[in-house]
C-alpha cells in the first residue's frame, strides 16, 4: 500500500503586528520518529443511522477517507482525517488540466487521480473515545471482514480545526463532490464545510480497537515544531550573523506547504541568507590576504597569466569557498606594490579567471608548482581608468602582488529576501492597485494562501468580506465557495483563432479552454525539451497582453529571457500577419505588440554609442566584450535597437506599417526635436561619426531618457528578475497587468516574487521541473564542525513550478515532441517522463531535410563501425563511445574535472566525420558537464589537427546551454569508473544534457562511471561547485544499459591511463 504524505504543519496562532507570532516552541522539535497511523474509515453524519461520508475501502463510496496521525521530520505532528475526492478522468482533454501530487518516497510529483482535503484537529483541543462497533453498525459495511472500531471525537473549539486543500481547483463533471465544493448540501441541511467544521465526529475505522486506542493517541505527538529564526525577516546582515551562529544543526527536510506565513517567510528568506552568508564571510577573509605573484605575457600588453603562490593551508581552509567563488569564471585581482604594507591601497583592479588544468597550457610549461594557482588576467579597458593606471607589468619577474578580490555581493540576496517579506500580512501592495481596499486585501490574502500551499479555506469560507472578486473575474460572488476564475484569453474571436493556430490541431481546443478559465489567473504549461513550451507560453502571453494590457515577462537567465523575447516576437509577427491577410488597409488592422528585451539602461546607452561609431557592430556593441565568454547584451529587441529603428538607422529594420501606434508617436516626437537633429543625421548616415564628434553631441543623460521612453511605451517587457527591481523597469512593472515566466522549473521562488509582487497579478508560467532546479550553491556544504551551512537549502531548490504541481494545481501538458527526430527522445522518455504518453510530431520524420545531418551521422557511424547495431528503421538513435583507459583530472582548486583523452576521441571523430560528410561544423555543438573540461576542449580545438572544426561554436557547459539546441550534440562526460559519475548522476542535469539535439547525439565517456551495469551501489558525486553527494546514478546506469542492450556502444582505446594523458 502506498504511504500518502501529508502537508507538513506548524503550530498556528493569530498573526499580529509586523512581527509574526510563532508557536511557543522556538527551536526545532527533536527528530523523534513516530510511526505514522493511517487507517481507512467512514464518517457517520447525523448519528449512527445517518448518512455516510466516504468509506471507499469499507465498500460504501468512491470517496476515500482515513483517520491519520502523521509526524514528518521538521514539521508539526498532528491528528485528524482526510478525504480523497476523485478527479474527472477527462479533465485534461477538456482543458481543465492535469493534476499532480507529491510522492513522499521519491519526493517527486506524480499524476493524481484524487483531490485531498485534510482536517487537522487542534493539538490538546479535542478528546476522543473508542468503542467496539455494534452488530447493527457493522451490518452497514457488509464487505468488511476485518475488525472495526467506532471512534468519537469531540472538539473544544471547532474554529481551531485546520482544513488544508480546500478550494484548490477541482473538477469531476457529474460527481456530487463537485457540487459539495461549491456549497451544495451534503446531508440534511449541512454543506461539506459545515461537516468539516463540526465540533464532533464519528468514524467507523477498519482497525482493531486495541490498535486505535494505542496508536491514534495524542500521547504519541512530539513537541510542536517551528523554525528557530524568529519573526522578523527583512534583510539585516548583523542579525543574521548572530542568528546563524546560535542555530546550527541538521539540514531541514524540504516542505511542499507552510501552515502559516511565518513558516513560509522563514524558510524562503533563510534559504537565501544561508546560501550566501558563509561565502561572504569567507570572501571577506580571503580579500585581506596577499600572495606573491608573477606574470607571463599571454597577449601583448593586454592579457597575462598570473602565477599566484597559494599555500596548501590556504587552499585547504578555503577549499569550498574557492570552488564556489571561482565557479562563474571571472572575478577581480587586486594588485599591490607592497606585500608587507597592509594599509597600502591597491594600485590596480584587474579582471581575472581561473585557468583549469594549467599543465596543458604550453605557455605555462615549467611554471606551475604544487602550491601555485594559475590565473588569466586582463588589463582594464580604456574606459575603466578608475580600476588602475596603465602601468607596465614586469613579466618573468618576481613582482609582488595580489590577493584575489573574491568578494561575494550580497545585494542580489537582499533583493530576494525583501521580495519574500512582501508576503507578510501587513505588507503594502507592490503593484498599482489603488488604495488598500477590501478587494486588494482579498487578492493579497489569496496570494499568501497560494504560496503557503495549504488551500484557501480560511479566506474563502471563514472570511468576512462580502462581494469579493478579482477585477478580471466577470462574476462577483458574495462569500465565494470556490476560487475566483478569470480568463487570460478574452479577446476578439479572430485574434483568438489566429493565436490558437500556433498550437497543434489536437491541442487547440483544450489549450483555449485552459487559458480561458484560470482560477486566480494562474496557468502552468509543462513538458519535456522540444515539446514547444516556450511557443505555447508566447501564445498565452500574447493572449494576456490582448486581454489584460501590459505584461512583464521574465526567466531565470539572460539566455532564457532572450529566447523568450525572440519567441514572443516571432509568434506575434506570425499571428498579426495572419490576422491582417483578410483585413485590407483599413483601421481594423491588427498591430504588432511592442516587445522590449530589457538590459541595464546604462549598458544600452553604451551599446548605442558604440553603434554610432561602428554601425555594423551588432551584438558586439555591448561594453566589456572579449573577456566574458558570451555577450549578455543582444541588439535585437533591445531598447537601443528600437531607438535606432525610430531614428531610421539603415542597419535596422524600418518601422513597419502595423507597428505600435505608441512607436509612431515617439518617432514623430523625435523627428521634431531640434536638439536631436545631429543625432538623427549620424544614425541615418547623412553625416559620419567624425563629423558628429566635431559638433554638439547628445549627452548620455538625454540618451538614457530616450531609451526610457522606448521602454515605457512597450506592451511587453522581458528582463531577468534582478533587473525588474531597477529603474525604469521597476516603475513599468508597478503598472503591469500580468506576468509571464519561462523556465519556471529552474527559477527560485524569491526571484519569482520579485517580479510577481504580492497582489496576485495574473501569471502564466512554463517550464520543466525535471530539468535543472534552482541553484543552491551551498546545498551540501558543511562548516568545520560538520554542520550544514544552509539548513534551508532543500527549500531553496524547490521551484515555483514544482511547488504548484506538488500542491495539485492544474497543469497544461504538451504531449508531442516537435524538435527531435524520431528516436532521439526515447532514452529520456523511458527514464524520466514515465507519466507521458510520448508522441512524435510530423517534423520528427527522419526523412525531412532538417534531419539530413542526423542521417549522414548514422551513415558514417555504420561505415566506420560496422559492428554497431543500426538505428531502428524510421528512427535516429544516440551512440555511446566507451573510451577505455582515459583519465579524469580533478582540479584541486575548483574540483572541476577534465579528461584530455576523451576530448581527443571526440574531436578526432568529429573532424573525420566532417571531412567525410561535408556537414557544416556550425551544426555541431560539444557539451561537457565541467567548466574545466570545456576550457581544455576549447584549447585543444585550436591545434592544427582539428582545423576542420575551427568554425564550430565553442564547447559549452550544460548549465550554459539549457534552453538552446543544435542539429548534432556531442557530449564529453569526462568521468571514468575511477572518478565516479560526478554530478552526471543527477538525473535533472542528465536530462538537460541528453535533450539538446535535433538529429544526432554522441556520448563520449566511460560506461563504468556509474558503476557496474548490473549493480546499484551508491557512488560519491561531486557537483560543479564541489558539492559532495551520494547517488546510485540509477538513470545514467539505466541509459548506459539500454544503449548496450541495443548495440549502440562503441569501444575505443583512449590511451595510457596517466595523469599527463
């Protein structure tokens, strides 16, 4: 029998003032194990002869009811009962959505066929009496052959009963429970809530009286639980330092609901605070240290290798901190003239990055000692004079220098902590919703209920406000019994049809229904990679823009935001052009939405000014390029792009006839502004830049004002969550009418709160929580005493998408693989998406032109390795290269891994394949889990023997490539049977890695890295930042086993197993 997990609970008392009142317990309860007690029962209404509610396992209903005593670690224990109301089997096809629940054993969400309502009796607030069931009562349950017990429960104050799960969207056409949840009578004159709110209950329990007497007893409840972090949660670094020092201990288990607001605020603020405080303290200590350094020239006058003497004691003491501080690649090196004078100011602040596996860099041969760390450093750019003078660097000398200025900024974490605190009951509205009216209070209360995950009972039923409704809900309902429902797609029929044509024919009706009836305005779209999530989200977002007005769009990374903005633009163009085909040139023509992909306005201004000097610079116009691996700024849809459009730049597209009227108005104003005459002339090439410089130039402040106007005119703004708190985006967000979130499976909840605010704006999100979760850098990190530095890390790794799915919110699932060739998704589908009935779309036909490179790859594999089993007819399938004898090098400073021999096998194969097939190298991407191996790969590619793949894009890590795709993907795992699987044992990371391809997937690794294929031993794994964990690597092993059994493994001798190899 499956053990069904209940929501964790905390003691609850009224909330008052700005500081939340906690339970009397100020520290976690001891980790006492109490065997849970859950037994099937039936509820007797109106006496022993009255109607029966529930009793599925007693044979009298299709509604399952149980009495419960539950104790889960790090949550309150409780006694009560539950009802499981059956969900409609046709809900998904009818557009209601698919519902999920949490599986307590695997801690994953799984499809749900019932909606659970849990009733928790107040601790010490009830009495119970048990007796043997009479013959007459037993006769009412003829199918029960086991012992039964009659349990009487009497409550002192029924209003203290907690009802969880009530109000969460439910649908089962024709079933009486659907009416009950809307306030219809259950029995006599009582509604379901009247029943649940009773001060007495009678349960017929299928269990012996001895067992019930012993096990369903308040004496078995351990003390109440509460997080030990007080009730004031706004950012306060000094208070946090004291608080964390006094409250060390075990790592709290994750929770999928919070009984009160203080628990919610404690968990989410501390998950952020504890993720950075220890690192900030370590960085502050590192910053005070100085080390001798000498330089070796890398690029004349601009870049140098710095050899820093880092003693073993330093590296051991700060090992974990250094791994994390080095993780993002670049940091700052502060240069000093004196090693001894600790009061001397730094004479320079240079950008630096760690050199992975420096022994493989020719220029460093003979320079690296056992206690040296190699850095690549860059002289400040000409516009960065404040970071140091252009002094001479004496290379090949013993110049004394440097401590790595590895300073962890707390600003971003402060932003997220304060965003969580906006869900305090006394917080002010964060969006423009007028005065604090009863309607606004109602919205904010519903929002807090939603984020706690325990249902809406107190707000919907026990509240006192009448005529409560949301502005986008057409039907005011006095004292509602269900959640307000609004439409995200309430626009004219022609536009609705044009939008729906972007969906597959079989999905259109249910997708339209889903968007049209959204409880609380919250919609969720989910599927695996290649199923069209971002396109579906774009359709829904555009529907929201037509229905509601301005929409703020966001995603967790710059790449994801850029992808979302581009998709919005493409879908909007397609839909608008389709609409206008039949509308002629009249005033009824549809107009494109003005979509802005936002960046820091200062950076936009710098990029714009660069484009004045170099009009064809394109994406290379942003500042500081050439050092970071990829430019964050992209020209298309940026504010600078739109300003160039308005100024009639020949290098950008012109203002289209159906563009936004706001853009036309802004263009006219700019055209008539005499102060901008010379700017218009240089942009349109009437004068060149040298002539423009000789006269009056528009100053940067005025330029930034113009960029602000472009942004303010937008219909949809797309930025990262962090930028949404900066001007002019913060003001724009304040007046937004809804939000849209892409990659919601890997955004953290505080980041979502930064954009969403606390007034329950309509929200549509899309993502896949089976891919990379939110980043918690210190999840497994411990201090010198063995205590976890982030006790709330398990809470921090729960994304909003996972959280809402776990609470049972209806989700729109996509079922059809649209991107990959048939067969390319089979491995991940079998191991990760077991609940999905996979369908391949028409574009997955391997005979289509877009899969030509995949066909050429399969042909070449068959020619070169005739023993390789061919792919099943009509499919293309992955191939695994088992590189025998390779060696995995682990960088002692970063714990990142590299494998030169596996790299060589991959690069050699790809070169020969390209030579034989003529495939464009740009159509191939190499992915590797570790940054160290990516750096080694990119260095090796520059060797003459790999000249054929010179034009291939740089190798990239999994994290950097999420949300992107390529025709053929080559994965170099880098791990071996000796090193273990590393963090490729993590199935979410593995899922991302194995789903980036369209037509071909090559895997280079060691088939023994996950352990023997017929064993299930746990292996030690080290994450990308050095996090240590233990995993059975089940998914990786199963994938290897599947490829071996299907004959898709190629064995290659990778060379002698030596560290230098």
